[in-house]
């Protein structure tokens, strides 16, 4: 399984992650999910309502419901969530792993600004009890 991410959406997710720095940015992804590929077609930035936005993210449930309804209305599927790890790795934290919904992709941006500025992206997918690291094709 691979994730197909349009270059313009990738750029906007990076912009959102940088804009929210030093907090974790977060949002919802819409698109199509097939047996061998996940195609990102839309993204929705959300507010991080976590009590510790420096170290974790939490999407407001009401905002999430509104976005999921809109995604359905435009004929897409809820395919995933993205968030950033400011000054951290692109790995999943234990909290991230424990809160994962099966059959949904998770994009994690590692955003380093203070030392050696870099942005890295990884994708994860929970299948049964396994967490898979998926390849990403930016096009």
C-alpha cells in the first residue's frame, strides 16, 4: 500500500506545520482509499486543543464532526490525519500509537527549525494490530 500526496497539498501541510510551531499542527485528510493505494485529495487544518500542544495533538471533536460531514458531502472518504512533531522525529509517540484508528493513514511531519532546519515526513497505517510504515509518493 502506498500514499499518493499531491505536491500542492504537501506544501500546504508544511506551511501549516511551520505556522503552528512550536505547537504540534494537526488536521484531517480526505480522498480515496483503495486496496493498494491511498490518494489524498483534500486537507483540513484543525486547531490543536490539547492541554499540552507542545508535545501532543488533539482535534476538537465538534470540528472533526463538521469536517467529516463535509468530506462525505463532497464525495470523498475520511482517509487520515496529519500532525507535526516540532523539533522531534517523524515517528509515532506511544500516545499516537494508542489512539490510532485502524484502516486510517497517519502522516507525521518532523519539523526542525532551531538546529539544522529540516522537514521529514512519514506515513503510518494500522492494519489489525500491526502498524505499517507506508511509502509516500509526492506528485
